[in-house]
């Protein structure tokens, strides 16, 4: 993915590393109760491997970094506010950790979850 050459060698950043940063940044956002797989096949694959990038897709073509996040939102919160907060949090954490400019963060709300009120 991203490659930087230094006097000591080269640094390669894998898309899975970006996805992991985005995953944990999403989980710490207010109103998010979990991430959802994009489709059934991804859901089965991630349940078997228990990979931490579930619900996150990273596209990088050498210059443009695009991130897609599929979230499940807590019922009763403002969905638009939660989605905006997730996009801003993911952008901030990825840019801070990697020094790469993020072109876009697309947040897809896959569902709502009602917490147990007991």
C-alpha cells in the first residue's frame, strides 16, 4: 500500500493496518455498538478468522486513501451525528497514526440495536 523510502530502508503500510486503526477508532465513537460485515460472505469469513478489521474496507491507489465503515448504531441516538462523529474520528486517527491524507470516509449504517434497559 503506502511506501516510503528512507536511508535505512523502506516502510510499507498494509491496508489491513489502516483497517485496524479505523476499526478501533470506530468502536470508541459515541453511539456505535458494533461494526457490521458488508455482506454474508465477509461475515462468515470474519467470524471464522476473528480478524479485527470487520466492517472496514480500505481502498488505496497510490495517492487517494478511501475508507468505508459499516456500523451498528445505538437506538435513540441521532444517526447523522453518530455517522459524522465516526467519519471525523476515523479520519483523525488514521492521519495521526500514519501521516497519510485520507480522501474520504464513507459511513454506512447497517442497523440499529436496542440496549437492554434492565
